[in-house]
C-alpha cells in the first residue's frame, strides 16, 4: 500500500492516508476513510470526504443527521515518510465548504483525546 499525503488548503501536509487509516504527521491514528472516500474520526464520527486534490473537506452545514460508522481495528503506528511531494494545485473552496484539517483539526484526534469521547464511568 502507498502512503498518500493529505494537505490543507494552505498547501501544508497535515495527515497521511494508508488506506483505510488516516494518521497525523507524527504517525498517530486519527481516523479512517471508506471506499466512498468518506472520512471518519477514530470514534466513528463523520468528518468529511477526501477530495480529488487530497484534502479532507465537508459542507459547512450538514443537511443530514450526523453519520456514524464502526471503527476498524486499531492499526499499528505509522512511520511517516521523510519527504513528501509538493501540494497539487487546489481549486478555490466555496463559502459552504470547510477544509477540516485547516479550520477544524480537532475533529480528527487520536483515540485517547477529543471532547466527543464517551465518559469513563
């Protein structure tokens, strides 16, 4: 499998995809992607979709109730590549589209972090 860099709209590498797992830049698991290119957090909460220009985007207001998907088994830690290609040319985003890793990076967090994590009782 090939490690695919995921960029922000600023052109920075913010994550890596080793299908189906999404990792942050230090190699920690932060989410997963489906075959339909939908991105989910480690808790299974819908985050957005993987665009053709390798960004995770979502609509600013979701018209459907939030989707949830069962998380795959926890993967081993990733050793990020030492060098990545420059970001591709990216199309301009509309007002109704959000770059998740640029504007809402807390939606993709590690398994032991995040405010949407269930309480331990």
